[in-house]
C-alpha cells in the first residue's frame, strides 16, 4: 500500500513547475511504499475482521492535534451532549447573576410597595373619605422625595428647560386625572373591584390608538374580548358595587392611557431623561394641578372630616401614620415600576404588571375580608387572563413590525 510520510518540522516549500498552470506542490511530501500494513488500512480492507488499533502511532502528525501546520484543530458544528464536561458549557457570568438578582429585588419591592399602598390608602379612605385631599398629599410626598434625592445627589437632577416643562404639561394632566379617579374609586368600592376594572386599560389603549391612526392585528382585538367580558361579569356580581366607583376606575383607565399616548408624542426629544426623573417631574406638576381643584371640590369638609376620623381611630398618631405610609409607598411603588421598565422589555413589564394586579387583589381580599362570589372571582380571572393575552399579542405585533423594518432597511 501507499503510506504518507510527513516531516512536520521541515518547512513547507514549493518547487516551481515548468507548467505555469500547474499548482505548486509540497517538496516535503513523499509517497513511498510501506512494507507493513497499518491498522487503519487493514480495517478498510477487511472491516468484518477484528483489528488491533493499539499499534497506532498517535505521535504521527496525522493524529497529533497539537500540530500547528497541516491539521489545525477544527470547529465542530455538532452540538455537544449533556454529558460534556462542565468546562465546555458556558456558565452565567457574575454580571448576569447580579442583574438577575437586581431585577428580582426590583420586582419584589414593586409588588410589596403596591400592596402596602393599597392597604393603607383604603384604611385612610375608610375613616377619612376625602380622596381629593389624600391624592394631593400623595403627590406632595412624591415631590418632596424627589427634591430630597436631587438635593443630596442620590439621583442626578435632569436639566430643566422651558420646552421640557411644556412637553410635560399634557402627560402630567392626564396622570392627575388617572390618579384622582382611581382614588375616588377606591373610596367607593372594594380595592379588588377597582383593580379588576383597571385591568381593562388595554381596551382603552387599543380604541384610542386606533382613532389616532394605529392599526392592530386581529389577535389583539380578540385578546380584549375576554377583558370586556370578565370586567362585565365582575361588575354585575360585585357585592360592593357603586356607580361612582365603577366610573372612577373607568376614567382612571382613560387618563393613564392618554398619558402614555401623549408621552410618546411629546417627550420624543427628551429621551436622555430617565424614568425616575421623568416621573418625579410629572408628580410635581400633577400636585400643582390637583391641589387647587381639591380645595374647590371638598375643601370645606376637611376640618369636620378630620375630627370624625380622629374620633373613629382613637389615636391621632395612628391616622397620621396611615396617611404618611400611603403617601410614601405610593411614590415608592411608582418609582420601582419605572426602574423595572428601564431594566426589562415592555413585554416582561406588562406580564409583571398583570401579575401585580393578581397579587394586590388577593392581598386586599384577605386583609379586608371582602366577600367574593364565585362568579365575581371567575370574572376577575377572565379579565386578568385577557390582559395577559393582550400583552402577548401586542409583543408579537411589535416584533413583526421590527422585523419588517429591518428588512426594508
């Protein structure tokens, strides 16, 4: 047979050929006839016979993976099995682990702070049913909190310009409408019922966006059907049903949807402002909007209501503590939500917000022991499921639009 004798340590040189079209050859490669039959050739000549491969010379450059010249280590395209060594599997870096831990912490705080706010806000409204004043105080606490962060440089203060303030006037107005309407709803009905109705926010988002020229696939329209059906079922079976409470939650949805739509249009030129600073300035302007209106709507009743609340709770410090906790945690849970939105995708945020409503509804039902009928629970579940389906459908729409944009570019 023919054996290939290689000289790995001799340089590869070319020998010029008389034929100019002939490719240069390697002078160090020599073909000689071997007197011995190698195990490899014996195997291919008679594959049914048992062969001894122990005599195979692994030092030969043909089988030496360390040879740097003729046989460099190739990259395989075959995926490795799960039995591969741990060194072959890419392990998550400490940076990825720290980011996951940070997100878990932000989500945990977001849920916890939201639960605390809803519980203590309802406690205050039960003995002091003046949502306009309490809503104003919550915005005031958030404003003071942001000034504290900016003054002590815990948060970089954004550059304030006249165009930036003008651009914030619209979103802050709609935020004010959404916040006060939700507080009015909380004062009239159970917290769980308000949150079920507020889960219908995607319905208003699709309707208003359609009027403004946005188009949605059929999957998005189908996803809002269970939201409408679930909210309707929950409303007609709600024990604490109140028309003012229902309308308050519905108007709150309209306010927050218009805030989101208007923010996208008016704040496109101020993307350098992060979410926390943006929300801080919205809180400040919203307080300026709301407090004068609160004085006009219910200011004449505050003194009498205050004395009644103190007589009900017994200890004035308890009432002050409840009001302060509601104000602080209202700002904190909004701050956590903006921080979460800065770190994750809108789809993950949407799913997290849906699950937050479930956690808040269950928590407030357990704390206040609100009676829940089976059909009411079913309607609430259907509405929340529809919200989840909506987030999935809108995410698919955005992904498809992004792919089409990349193809057109």
